[in-house]
C-alpha cells in the first residue's frame, strides 16, 4: 500500500516575492478544526546564513492553501537560544491552546546542503564555551498559541547536550502523564542497544521537565530502507492504537515513510509496524531540491476516515498525500513482523 499523492503537488512552493521564503517552504505542521486546515510551514530565503522561519497557510479542502501573511508568523528570537532557526513544527492541542514543538539552534545553520551530511555552520567561541555554542547543537523548544499568529515561547524541552530534533507530543495524557516521542542522536551504542539513533518514549508531569529515567526505546531501524529512523507526525488516536508515522533513511540517504500502531495505554509497545514503506520520493519536486530524494512528513490529520499527510519534499516544497484510515490500519497489521513483548512504561 502507498499513500496517494495529490496530483497538484507541491501544494506550497517558494514565493519569490517574499525574501524570507523565496528559497524553501517545507516540513509543515498541520491542524484541522471547524472545517479549516492549517499549515505552519518551515520557510527560508536565499540568504547566506539560512535563517529559518514559520509561515501560515490555510485551506478549506486540505489541498488548496492560501498564505495568510507576507510576513512570518514565527521567527527566530533576536537574542535567545532559538536565534538561529525555528523549524519542523509538530502541533497538538490541549484545552484552548495549540502546543507547537519545534527544532532550533542558537546560530543559523548556514547553507547545509553545500556541506557534508549532518553538518551546519559552527563558530569557535573559545575552549571554555559549552558544546551547544561551539557545535551549534539543535534542541527542541515549545511554543503555545491560540490562533497560529501570536505565540508564547515556553523554552527548551530537551537536554542541552542532546541533538534532539524529532520531538513529538502525544495529543492526550497517557495514564496521567504527558508523553513524547524523541530521537536523541547521542543515544547509540551498547549502553542504548542501537547502532543508529532510535525512537524513544519519554514521560513528564508538566510537559517541560522530562524524566529520562523513564525513557524506553520504541523502535530502531529494522529494514534496509530504514537504517536510520526518526518520528514524523503526532500520533493519532484510533481504536486499534496510536497511528504513528515515522521516517526511515537508507544507506544512500533516501528518506521514506513507514507507519506503526502503538498501544493506547502503553505506547512504548508496538502493536504492529510496516515492513514496507508507504511513501517514497518519486517526482521531481521530491528528488530535486536542497536535499534530493526526501519525503519528510511533519503533519497529519484525520477528517471523515481520510488521513491527510503533509510533508516536506526535497527540503524545498510542501506536499500532501492521503489514504483511508481503516485501509492503512489494516495494511500495518498485515505487513508487520512478529513482535516480542516490550517493556511496560511505568506511568
């Protein structure tokens, strides 16, 4: 089974009229409410530093989006820890507020597509400067909003020493605790039980202080197309489990998409996980850009049994793909390996 891509993709492309988004628009967080689809998309201009912002686009049908402003709705702070970039929004809602997790750096990453893999601009601030400064380490921040136009930054969610970007909140508390999926790059080797970074589940009482002693590995790469993995979109509730998309990267650097079902009460337990990917780069807008051969979902919503998946293509465009929820759930179950019992999270 493969997700069906919209024939009109890309749904958002760089806008030559706005200097802050004339190079790339990708990796959109998504939300659906009261008949409207919202995309909080990553945007960057052709400046040398590659400063990264968020723009806002809205749609009535989930396919045709209109930009809501000629200015970013959320930008790097002028002098804070996220002064370098804000990127890859994931959105959930508690009560009246939308909670947006986003990746950031203290300094702009530079034109990373001209550098070696996983490299960004760094500057030597002296031998006594902390690693987060000298290595320009990526962390994850949390912001809240009621309208996707004005935001309150709540600060860093993850440990300073960790390069932890794919941080995704569950949309509900699990046994009274907040839960997130994260992918610390440094958690590899014999002590962690994985050769490459894996997806972990971590719990919190207050959404800002996360108890890493509770962290449990959810999955690591198992198939050839997912040598490296990371979380993609916020888990969605279904009667069969938390429907969760993730990305896999093969040894040639190609990004594809898989899906899994996590237990509703113990989401560290994988009920089923696809052996085969459900989406891969196929078209020019996915294979020719700042990162060639990349489909990277960051937003998904369910409307009337249809799953809408919003993704970045080649780090330069936004696309959407769809499927019926029950068909995808059935495929995950039928395309899954036998899985051993996993550790229960003590909530």
